[in-house]
C-alpha cells in the first residue's frame, strides 16, 4: 500500500517582495523590485506583478525598468524578513515536529503522525495556508505528495498562493506533462542539453534510459533525474542538525583571473564565512575553494589544516592558494565566472589556547602568536560591527570589492 500525500512542501510566494507589500499597503498590487534602481544595482527580488513583465532576481535595475516602466524600486527591510519567516515556521511546527527548513522561506513537513488530529494532508495544508495568511499576512503555496521531490514540484505548480495535492494513483498523470525545468536539479545547462535531444517534459525524460541520461548529463545527475522522473525518491524529512559546513560564493561574470580580482573576491567571501563561523563560536580545519570557469565547468581544491581556524586573514590566504592551484592547473588561459569558499570539519571555538613560541610562527596554527593575534583582531572587528553595523570596519581588499547585493540579504539567503 503506497504512502499517502503526507509530505508537504511549503513555500512563501515572492517572499521578500511580499514582505515589502505587507509592510507598505500602498505597494500591494503594484510591480515592485527589492533592490536595484534606474542607475543600476541588482534586483534582489520581484513581486508577481513585476514578474509578469519578465523581471527576475539577479537582473540589473535598468533592465527591470526597460521591461516594466511602472516598476517601483524599494529598499529591503532585512530585519523584518527573518522575523516574519520565523513566525511562519512556528505555525508549521504547530502541526508536526517533523519540519525540515531548507531556506529562509521554504520547508518540508511530514504530517503522517498528524492526520489523526487535523485530518487528511490536504486539509492540514489548507489550514496552514489560512493561518499563515491570517496571523502573518503573507501568501504561501503548498504542495502535498508522497515524496519530497513531487511535493516541491506540486508547490511550484500551485504558485501563486495555491495548494496542489497529488494522490499516489495519479502521480505520473500529474508529472508527465510538466516541463523538465520544474524538476529538482535541472538547471539551464541540463535543460538546454535535454531540449537538444527533444526532451521537454518530465514524461519524455522518464522514457529515456538511465544510461542515455548518464551519457548526456553525467553519472550522478543522470541516475538522479532518471529516478525522479518516475517519482522514485526515498528521502525522508530530516530535522535541522548541527551545520556540517559554512560557505559563501560570488558570481563575477566571465573575467580574466587577475591577482587583484581574485584577492578582492576571496577576501570578501572569507570575511563573510569567517564572521559567520565566529558568530556561532565555530572554526573549521578543512577549507574548500570552488572555481567555475566559462562554460560552467567547475574545479574544487581542498586543504585540511593542523587546527581549526576562523580567522579572516588566514582563511583568505588559504583560499587564494587553493584558487590559484585550480587556475594554474588549466591547460590554457581561462576566464573565471564564480568563486566559492566553504569551511568544514567544524569544531567549537570559544577561545584560543595559546602555544609555546615554537618557530616558525604559522598563522594556520590558531594558538601561534600570529594566529592568536589574528583571532583577537577579528574579535575586535566583530564587536565594532555588532555595535555600529557591518560597514563600520573591515579588511581593505574586501571593502574595495564592489558588491551589488547587500550583505544582509546574502546572510539571509545563505544557510549553513
């Protein structure tokens, strides 16, 4: 007997823009963009009224104005986003403890143990939507299905502000006509390659052999999509555990990797990652850098250090070393389109245990004279930022880096 549609995927609609329309009723029903301006900048999020004109997050402000002359640019109320999203998560937790939050504005729920109290999954989803609208004031779409993948697809079909329940007996009927772009893990590159083979719908994808998909998209992705196309997804809901890594990335377009560019980008990323580690009293021994080259080909390099580090300058130096290894290993001159840093193999670090002064004085050993001095300097930087804001102080390369997206927004969008 197959499980019922007891997996729910709840996704707040156009979340950041919806919050702005909630806070300012005069913006409701109007095309708005959070961030960006006529002079440039990056659109962080768009309302559905603006999306109807083709405006999307990540687009330049002047492009948004060209597509939608009536668009209104608004500054983000970043302090409100986390508060309202947490209020919604509290409502979800009221019907089941099995909630897996996967970003600030979306989560999976397993309501198997809640149906005897609140009714069938469809009724539970309807109850949640009504309560979020009534108590928080935001629209939310929910998909209910037997698997996580299908529930997420269903919530996308339900948008905006809707509910879709997929019963087990009609899963293929529901999935087959949908575009492959709705599938988890199908990005623009995979979608283009599939289209070149005449595959546009999930049903057409399901008819391809796993071996053909492996040859087209690679072993891991091919096998995964072959299973998801026929709704084979054994993943269950997992609660939030301790973070296994902390990371950040920056897309920079296609540029020649000059020393100045690499240093500016990586120092900014290291500043963000190290700051988040210290805020949680964590440090990590393994540093990984990912370099994406033009053509979407990516290379990673990792280094495990003798002790866990959370110092901004040390993380910057290690990341630069790894990035240049990846770049110099290429056969010819290349252009870089993305740089990323992550720190794993984490441990708690409330303080630094000083070492005896044994040469050489290596900052990669946190307890060395230089390592502990960097940690103390970072602690002072953190204290100033806590009191006066992030822009009050920082390291020079990171501060000279031109950023189109506010760090407050990055911190909300990225999760460990």
